[in-house]
C-alpha cells in the first residue's frame, strides 16, 4: 500500500497528514482556515489521493505558518508514500480551465525541488485568506516533496478561480505522475536507476 502518515510539531504548528496515493479522492481536511481546506479538498479529489489533514496553527498571528507547514508535511508524506518510486509515471501535466482562469502545471517527481511560479493574483485577499500564501504552499510542497514544479497562469481575473484552478491543475498533474505505468511496473523511471 502506498500510504503514509506524517506528524510535524513546532512551536508554531502541529500538523498530521495521512495520504493514500491509490485512493479515490476522499478527504477530511481541517486546518482552521476555510479557504485552505477548500483548496486541499480539491487537491485530494482531483489527484485521487485520499487525504486527512489536521492542523492546529498560530492563526492568531496569521495563516502563514499553518499553510506553509501543511505544505511541508504533505510533501514529506508524498516522499514517504512513493518510496523508491518503482513503476510510477514520474511526470504529469495539466492545462486546467475554471471559468475565466486557465492554469498550466507541469511537474516531475524528480527529487530535485524547483518551483517556477508565474501566477500573479489580482487581489491580495480571498475572503480573509492572503493570496500570496498559495505560492508559499507550493514552494513548501516542492521543496519537501522533491518536486520540480512549474505553474503558470495563462489568463484569468478572479483570484478565487485562479487559486482553485492552480490547486486543481497541480492535482491532475500529480495524479498522472504518481500513477503506476503497467508498461514499466517493475522499473524506476530514470536511466540513473534511482530517483
Ligand atoms: Mn471554490
């Protein structure tokens, strides 16, 4: 079973993430930040990764530590669940429209973290949520998940749609990348023999 549980506690946050890469996209995400829960739900649903997240963060300061640290824990859980990456497709991409917004994601489960982020947000807030935290989340996910992660906004004007299209685009790309390829089920997808 490609599952993992990661618990991470600091003076700023306490987070537990449970994932199943071979799930159906069922989720139960509770971070205390409504909009962020909504985004994590999208990630789970469209990646078909079962996901349970419990986060207790220092929300009296702001949402920053909770969002970033959830990205760290989720990245660590991905690494743990993927193991030696035998049989995975490794690469994934998705061009995802949501109303006015279209987001392109291309990713490689390379163990070489690199984030290309070209997603300008038209407004600083979505409700009470700081839109700049969307980048913080994906930076943490890339760094701790060992993901080469390229995300570009092609067009769009509504920040809620842009953020949501971003999470959905990454989700679909991730679904493809973590899937096992029946043609190479016993192989690690690298000429180096390790990923
Ligand atoms: Mn929405």
